[in-house]
């Protein structure tokens, strides 16, 4: 890993996906589950919900002879394995499960799963494309406003040191203008305080960060943003692989009216949030502007809304079950606990689900 200055997008690309030493691609690495817990790892309920959605897609498409499930950013194939276990034999027999993943195929994986380093060809599959916590790992550039309020690309070295580069221009400047407003939403202006400062507190410009939304204008120094354009393009490519069906991206997200003032770039290692250092030692991630990724037919839901629509909820079992069938009561309590974690509005339930039908058949499948 060199220690030269470059933008965060290039630095993250090398740090996460370098052939021999990338955080995700390093041979023998533990995979995402070794460093953090996604919804997939929390409970089989999540794979069960994806299986339920897949069955709705199957029904809407008229039970095609071959039904695809494309898992983009598949980690170690945990979601596909869980969905295969949750499906009835008749559907599993028609299923073509694809894992799209930059890391190598793990040993011992179900041989039915096709392991691909790239997305399938455009228009080549019919079914459900699902991407859980993929887009937040698509590398992006970071910008910061300098002392004159000019948005400049942040340059970084492999040791995490930052400095400001050239002003942002062209398509990136256009993306920021369209999708990232540092202005407070009118309703939030009088009350909101900063709650989303990045793990890295050192500003590349050295500017001291303003402390309240009310004190800000777009010209304030030290404001930061991530340019989501590579994610918009990656998502559009993923959706295009479908001939017909439904594409879903589930991720931590923010919306235009509520972008964080200082961006969200951060690192994770061994289950803890750490300063983002692009040397391959930690995950580097930033929240996703899912509204910018969304195509014209897309719908945005919270994970809580989506999972409720798929029959997952955290209601406790009736107390009467404890006396009639204590073992079933304890099992049901465990399930309710996992469902509550997956749907907690302050946690995983607050994640965004970008739901994009391709063709008319799969519109409205997540209506409760
Ligand atoms: C945070 S992990 C999520 C893993 C899994 N989906 C889960 O929810 O547990 C993100 C994964 O996306 C993979 N990834 C990132 N960009 C990719 C790309 N362009 N194509 C395929 N996989 C990618 C990474 O290698 C990593 O395994």
C-alpha cells in the first residue's frame, strides 16, 4: 500500500478491494461477519423475510421455470444459504441463486449457489435482486468546504492523514448541487443540533466545525459530504441485470432534506467503530443517499415498514402460552426479540429499503 495522496474513492477502492491485501478480498480474511453484524447475521428471520419477498416476486411473475435470486455484495453467502433453507422444495428447485461478490467463493458453500465476481449481463435474469449493505461499501469521494466556503476534494494518504485538493467541478459538482444540501430543513432549523459528526474529528482544512445547524450557511468552512454518484451508477447497473422482477437495496441511508453536516465516512474493525484509515486494516463505509440512487419506478421504505409488510414483527407471545406450552413460549420470546432488533426504528429498522420494480408485474409487492 503506497502512502501517496489521492481522493477517498481511490484510496477506499485499494484499501477494501486490493487483490492481495484488501480488507474484503484478502485471502483467508474473516469476511464481513468477522467485523460487524448485519441484519443477515442477526437472525434467520431476515433470510425468511427475503424468502417471503422472493415468493411474492415468483407469484407476480407467474412462477417462471427459472427464478433468479441475485445477492449483490454477498459476503460469505450467508443470505443465500438462509433463503435456500427457508424455501419450499418446489420453489428451491426452480431457483437460480447468484452471489455477486468481490471476495473469493468460501469453501463449503452450497453447490447450487453460482459465485460471480461481476453482475450478470444486462437483462439476463428474472426474479429478485437483493443488496444488503452493499452500496455503503461502494467507494465515494469526500469533499469539504474550505475557509472561503468552496467545496474541495479531500485527499488522503494510507495512514489516514488528510488535506484539501482542487475544487470539485463537473458531474461531481452537479451531483452535490442536486443531491446534497447543507442547509437545514426548514422544520429542523430552529431545534436540531449536530448528532452526526464523523468518527474522524480532524477537519482537512483545519477549520473548527460549526456546532449547530442554525449557525450554518453553505459557505461555512469545514462542512463535509460524500459524492454518491458512483453508487447511483452501481445501483443502476445492478437494476439493469433484471429482465423482469424486483431490485432491493437495504442500507443505512439519509435523504436530501436531512443530510449530515459533516458526512458519515467512518471505519469498522472487530465490531467497533474506528477512525477511517485506508490501509486495509478496517472497513470504510458511509451512509447511502438512497434517494439519489432511486430510479423513476422506485419506492423508499424503512426496513421496519418492509419487514412488517413481510410478516416480521416484534410482538411478544401471549403470556397464556407460558403455562400451556413453556418451551414454545421461550422459543417465541426469542423470535420476538430478534424481530424487535431487526425492526427497531433507532437501529436496523431505521435502515432504508430502496425497492425498484422492473416491468409492471412486481410493483406494490411490499404494500402491507
Ligand atoms: C458490508 S458487506 C455485506 C455482506 C452481506 N450482504 C451482509 O449483509 O452480511 C459488503 C460486501 O459487498 C462486497 N462488495 C462491495 N462492492 C462490490 C461489488 N462491486 N461487487 C460485488 N461485491 C461487492 C464486499 O466485498 C463485501 O463482502
